[in-house]
């Protein structure tokens, strides 16, 4: 059984690390590589958000197709901060 709170914390920490790497790469002129790490950070934030709101862990990939279905969810302001 997977502990949701541990998984949420894992994705949160990973997203923060990837975002910092993205910023450093872009600042050093490596825009393409920085955008790749930014996309990784976004993906981890989406996984974190899905698990924390639904209190459900699904180890599958989050696709852009599911995002429109999330409009009906109540989004707490805290999900937008690192």
C-alpha cells in the first residue's frame, strides 16, 4: 500500500528540484534543456495535485486529456506554492 502523503511530498520535492534546475539552465543559456526540466516539474506538480485532492494514487501517466475533467474539482490555493 502506498502512503499518499509520502508520495505527495516526494513529488513536491522532485518538482522543486526540477524547477530549480530549469531556472539555472535557462539562466545559463540552455533554454531547450531548461524547458525540458520545467515540463518535468509541471508533470510532478500535476501528479502531486491529483493525489492530494483525490487521496488516491494511480501509478499511471497523467495526460493532458484528463485536465479538462479536473475543472469540477475544488482547487485549494496552497497547491500553487512550492
